[in-house]
């Protein structure tokens, strides 16, 4: 399947029938069942059918994985090796991910219901690129020397923290694993990764590829399971030195509490969002802005933490822009994720579908529904929702304030620049924002005034692995991506060296 555009639905269907599902945990360099033998069903959300059984890890399994990771770290085969060796291994892992693109993409789509087109062209290649980027960085990190006197100096070195726990969400499973694990591994840490229970398949495959690439046994471990059991055990384990988490704000706060209850481990959070997209009358291309606004909320079924779910449109262009937006939304018609012509895939689960539909029903009470609003394709057994747009939304309403995590857009009118900024900032979240304007001065002003970690000008939700990604307020702390992410998984050590003065 060399090119997604040349691959017809029947070929992906045939591949799906032959897909090999590995559901065991990966600890100490091998696949093993959960200690108590417990497992749960892995469901294809596009059909409602069971794909296979997944090991349900609990505190005993987490402890086993942490002890394996600690032994590997203390042994030094990875943590103390020449950084150029880690570089070779991580680049080799990137190569293996690329070579396994179609298999990984199929697993990702079967597991999450996302479009195979996106899995093949976006998620898997970008995951490989992240491992390659941090692999290349391994032997480029320099320490510092401070001249503290004529006969003394101090060195400042970056050292791996030890064992890193990574807890990732279900919307971009392999990509989020790469965002956490690649920088942690690059600086020499061992990792215990817990994928979301809804989407464990590519993380488990990644473990096999990591060992094949040359990552020593015990350095990279994958423990599938449920949040209250496996996730909490990671947060509370005193053998874990640092946790990288992406998920909801509610669960992110729990990890802060877990750290306080255990060993005060550092916790890096990337949590919820309610990103604003602001469109001014001087935007040079309203049609492009409308298409981008639709993509910003309907891509990946709206299951994106930085989705631009709040659209602020100047009153002078509200009618015309709304017409363009509804037209743009028509290209996101839900369909079979294995069909390359589908506009959206399925929601992740029945639970999430019910949650999103409850928000849509609430929205019907609060605002004007102008597009979508229904669950569709129920005859497939899958979980599909139409792209949904509400107009005349009160900025204080439930659908305007709470993270829905689905294909639901709120249009909120504004009259002045100051009002737009005030409305956009009136959120507990601060992950991303988008501004459409032809005024360079205004673009700069708003990039400073908007409270968000990333601002896109005349674009929506731009992300590049060379630039940091993360939020402010209750969207989290710290940053993923870029060279700055390496600092999260390092300790700074100062070493003073005094030497004797000249004998003369």
C-alpha cells in the first residue's frame, strides 16, 4: 500500500481481516500477560466489534515495570552510554516506524475510528519524525562551564531524571507516545508508558519496534490498563521520578495530587482546551478562513485538545462567514474510516458519543443549531456524529465554556478588538488561539494579549516538532516538542572544582 490515494477500501478491509492484535503488556523486553490474568476488550469504534483482548494492568504490573525500568537505568546500558549510540538507536526506531507505516496506520484506525487517510499520511509519519528529531538531538546537547574564580570552575550538567511515567490519551495514540517517550529516551531515561485503554495497539507495537531498533531490555515498557488502576499506580509509585501526561484537566489535577501523596515527582501536564478562532472583517481571504475554521474543529472528529471550538466572528461579516463555514463543513461528512473519501471517522467510544450528544442537546436549548446535531450511521454499529454548528451562542453558556471534545462548534459574535480579546480570554483554558486579520499591527497586538500557549495568525492550530506545544492556565504546564521538551526529563547538576594555585 505505497500510496493512500491509490489504495481502495477493499484492500484496507482485507488487511483489517488479517490484522494481528497483540494485547499483552510489554515489560522487561518481552510481552507478558497481566499478573492476575485479567484482560478487557479492545473495541473497533467504527463497527462496535471486538478486535481482541488487552492485558488489564494494575499496581502489581506497574511495580514490575518500574522495577524493570529502574534496573535498566541503574545498569547504565542506556542511561550512561555514549549519546551517539542513543542517536543511532532512535533514528533506527524512526526508520522502523516508517517501514511499518501501513500496519501501524491500520492498527491506529481500527483502534480509534480515525480516518485511515490521516493515520497513513499524518499520524504515523509525524511519529517517526519525532523519534528522528530527538534521536538527532542526542549528541548535540552541551553542558556548561562557569568560571567562578581564578583557580576554580563549576560545571552544569544535564542528567536523566531516572524512570519516566508517560500517560497518554486516545485521540493520537502513537503521536502522543512519541511526544512523551522520544525526548525522555533521548536523554537516557527509562520509560513506563500507559496508553489509553481505548487505544493501546500502536503503543504495544512500538515496544516491539523499540527492542528491534536496539533499545535495551527494560528501558521501554508498555502497560495497558484503566486510569483508576494502572494510571493511578503510575502517579503514586515512588519509583517513578517524573510523569508526562496528556489528557483531561480533571485527570491532570489528580496526577498533581498523586505526586504530593507519594514522592513529589515532577508532573508535566498537557490538558484540556477551548481554543478561540477570531475572524476580523479585514481578513484577506474569508473563504480560506472558513475552511480553516471547519478543519480546526472537525479534523479527527473534533477529538483534539487544541480544537478551535469557539469561533468569534465580527458582526459585520457574521452572515456571509456563516454561509461559507456551513459550506466548508459539508466536506466532513462521517463515513467508514477505511474509505479514503470519508470526511470524518467515528468517535472513540459509545461513552464519548453519549457525552458529546448530551452537549449537543444542551446546545439546542442555549443557541441556534444551523448544521448537524445528530448521531448517524448507527446501522454500522459504530459511533458517528455529524459536524455540528451552533450560532448566536452566549459566551457564558455550557457549550461555549466546557470542553466537549467532539465535532461541535460555537459561533460567538463580537463587535470590537477589545471585546474579542476579552471573550477569548474568558476561559479556564489557554492552549491555542487563531487570529484572521490583514492588519499586521493587530496580529502582533493579539499575539501578545491572548492568553494561550500557541497563537496562529491567518492559520489554525499550527504545530511543528521544532516549536514548543503546550498551554497556560488549566491547559497545563511545561511544553512538548522542540528542544525545550528535553529539559522536562533532565536534572541539572552543579559540580564545583577547586584547584590549587600556581606553585610559583
